[in-house]
């Protein structure tokens, strides 16, 4: 029994779980660990582009890694539940650290530590002793106290019999630096949490709010999809066309959205945009009228970049500008069939239209397509360097044939920025719902000496547009090129062009056999090209010509094709009622350049994923302003935290705490006075050593120490 009792008495008392948790949360090491984890998460949030559509991440990382990253919300790091939880723990941990250490620091700041002993002072690294044969200890204490006061020290004198202790200190504000810096971390984190999505997330988790994932009119949004007018914190976006108004903002939450009512109505009276000579925007601003819902008060305001509107705790920033529903008139050119076929197309940006309502000119594929107008820009400043607009072509040609053919893909040329006029962006969607996006310029652009229309295509938003160059005719339209395309699909036109080519290039008079062979070769080249462009010719050469002879054969075939295509163009011009082309001089050179561009474009069209090209003919531009609307109550807290952080860091780096003690007692035999001085600081620097030596010299030079 004695042994058991002794063992039990020797064991420490069991600690409560709550006390252990309190100590863990209040540990500075725990707070530093959380801060490091937040920094690592911020690195991930910087490397991975945030708040993009889901399909962008699927295309970038693939389905597997998309799911893995989505589990940890790496696409919305700063609003992920685990990130907000860590921020909350950091606030709690740092707050507990402050509560535990601040009272001790404040007591130490106010304390003079006058209970120090003489033996302790002798143990200090920086100490010195002085003797005065004629002065009394009290007189020495008063004289030393005056010296320290002149040096800026606060002091306290403690007497014990005939002995006196002078305890002095300066720079105690250094301890406030630690308190300010740690308090700043808490305040900044709280401000960040207030201005994050946390208030909205809490409403989704516990308040029954549900983001909307389908398009609908704001008037049809249910109560679960609307935030309250008193929502403490939000960031939303508003698009207002000229002459339009809004009283709601759209708050994006992951891939969904919530409607945030505003306490006022914002009406866009006029959108002003100014451009540089290059066509780049120099300034854009919105002239708006604000109507207060509570008082009915109206007042005008101008919102510019870096000059927001602030009203009723809400800040309205000029974010960007967009199209507000411009009216578009286009001409559709069919890319199928042996007859040129055009038809009008009209619509508005943001709307959808049937491509062909009735007769499609024999192009059945057109009847199943609809067009969705997604964008319009009246001014486009493009980079025509390698990789810019017009540089990349949507083709997969063999390098050998593409080089010989003089394809339009010539990276590294036309490296200049130019304003190329209006452009339209649209999607063509088939009956199965599949769509490609297109970007067409309204005006022809001169590239390599030939005016061409650029039509770009991409399969997904994360890809760059790849452009086909279609040469413009004398009327700066696509009519002649489309007539040539139709003639290429007409066997009779190809046969006629081959006969004319053979007749114009017959080897010798009366040599009918060679003329017939030349006609057959030209017709075979046209037929092969009409079946798949230069890709078909490349495949034909690879299948029928030895590898060692393919280069020479390619040169011959391409020259043959060029001559036959020139005759085919002449046939197409006759059918269109156009005059013959010049055969010599500058006109002939221009015609040859046009023919070369047309061959490259016709080859590219075999890889063009649509049976139609839309050419913008006219438009009525309606501009819209894009605003960012926010309520950020944590902003002032962040400002306060930054001020405290600056004060804290300044105090810790530039304020040095120094303490001085002088123990003064009667000298040997009760005569005179003997002084023992000690000095300490948080950091023993060279400056501190020099200060100690100066103070020691000044005390030794006091008049009372010089007596006797």
C-alpha cells in the first residue's frame, strides 16, 4: 500500500484536454506553422489561375487531375473552406499568444527591476566599479540620477539604510513592437476574413442560399438565389449598356452565381472611351446617374479607372467595357457545293439566330446550324509578329509541300501592331450541340502584299484562334474567292481549266499527244486538290513517287497546279461576268500573288470546321460598361493592421531597450562611497558596447567621484 501511494504521489496530476488544447492554440510555434501553410497555399493560388470556368481547368490538367485539384478547391484557394479554417485558427492562435504574453511584457516594461542584488550585478558582462573617498552614497546617487535623466533614462532610486540602488531604463517601447506586430497579424486576418467569401459561404452553409447554375432573368431568381440587402461583405460585377440601368449585382460563387440587391439604381447615361493613335484605349469612363431607393434622391457621377464611386458603404469601380448588344448585319458564304451561294444573317451580340431559315442553295448542312453572337469590337489593335493574328494557320500539311506551295503560314513576318478595324466573334452550333468559335475581321488586311480577310477558329476558349487568309477581290469582298471555290468543286470547270492550261502551254505545235498528257496531268492535279487541298497532293506524292524523287515531283506538281488554278480563276471570272486579268506588268504580278494566296486559303478551308463563312457587312455599335461593385468592411481593419505592423516592425528594429543599475554603498571603513554599475540590453551590438564605455567614463568623471 505504501509503495502504491508513493507511486501515485510521484506521478504528475492528469491534465485536462481543454488545457492542452488551449496551450497548443496559444503556442507561437503553432501560429508560425499556420502562417507558413498559408504562405504555401498562397503560392499555389498564384501559380494556378483562380476563378476560371471548369472546362478551362479540364482542358489544362485533364479530367483526372481536375478532379484531384477540385477536391482541395485549388481553383478557389483563397475562399476554400480549409484556407478559411486555417485563417481562423491563425487568428485564434495569435490572439491567445497575445493574451498570454502581453500582460507579462507590459509588466516588464513598467518594472525597473529594483530588486536586483549586488552579487547579480557583478555577474553581468558589462559592469564597472567606482570609488569616492569624500562623498556620501546619497550624494553619489543623486548625481548619477541627474546624469541618467539627462541621457533620457527613466529611473527609480531605492534606499536601504545607507546604501542606495539607482535602477534606470530606456527604450521600453521595444516590447510594444512585439505586441503591435502580432496584433496587426490578427487584425489583418480578421479584415481579410470579413472581405472574403466567408460571409457568403456561411449563408450558403447555414442560411439556405443556393447559387444558380443556369441562365435566367433576374426577376425570375428565387429567394434562395438572392442575398440580403444587408449582406455585410460581397464583390460582384455589373454590366450596364448605354441607356440601361441596374439595381442588382452578380456575385460569382465557384461556377454559380447569386444576386446581390443594391441600395441604389445605377443608370449609364454615356460611356466615354478615348484611344491612342495606335487604337489602344487611353481612357474610358462612365457617366452615370444614381438613384437612392430610400430617399429617391438622384445625382450624377462620373466613374473612371482609379476614381470609383462610393455611396452608402458600397464602392463602384470602373472595371472594363464590353458590348451592350450591338446590332450586326452579316453575309453568309457557303463553303459546300459547286455554285456560289450567299445569304443574309442578322442578330445582336449576346443573341442567337438561325443560320438559314428556308432554302440553303443545296447546302443541307446549313439548315442544322445556329449562330450565337458572343462579341463585337469596333477597334482591334493586333500584333502581326510570329504567333500573332494571321501567323498561325489551321492546317496539317507536310512541310515539304507547304514550303513549295508558299502557304500563308509564315511565322516571324509582319511583326507590327496595327489597328485592323471591327471584328465579330460568334459560335456555330450544330443539331447535336457541338460548337466551334470563330473570330472574323470586317475589313481586309494587307499581308505579304495581298489584301486578305482573316477568319479565326478555335475549339475551346483556352485555345488561341488560328486564322485562314482568304484574298479579297477588287471590290474588297469575298465574292471572287468564293466563286473560285465553287468552280473548284465543279468537274466541268476543272476540265475546261485543264484544257485551257494545256493549250496555252503545249510543248510544240501539232504535238497532240503531249498536249493531251499535259491536260490530263493538269486535270488530275485539280481533281486531287479539289478532294482535299495540298494535303491530298502530299499524300498522292508519298504514295506514288519514290522518296528520292518527291522533292522534284512536288516542284513540278505545284507549278502545274498554280497554272491550272490561274486558268480556273479565269473560268470563274467569266461565269461571274468579270473582265479578263492582265497578262503582263504589275497587274500580272498582283494576279499571281492573289492566286498563290487563294491556293493556300482553299487548302486551309478543307480543315475549316464549318460549311459557311460569315462576313460582317454593317453594324450599330452599343457600348456597355462593366463595373465591379463591392462592400468591404474589413478594408479599414486591414489599413489599421498595416499601420500597427509598420509601428511594430519599426519598434523592434530601431528601438533598443537598455537598463542600468548602480548599487551605491559606503566605502571601506564607512568612509566615502563605493559604486557598482551594471548595464544590459536585448542585443549586444557594437553601438551598445560604445554606449556602455561612454556611460562608464561619464560616471567616473562626475565631480563626487573625483573628490579625495
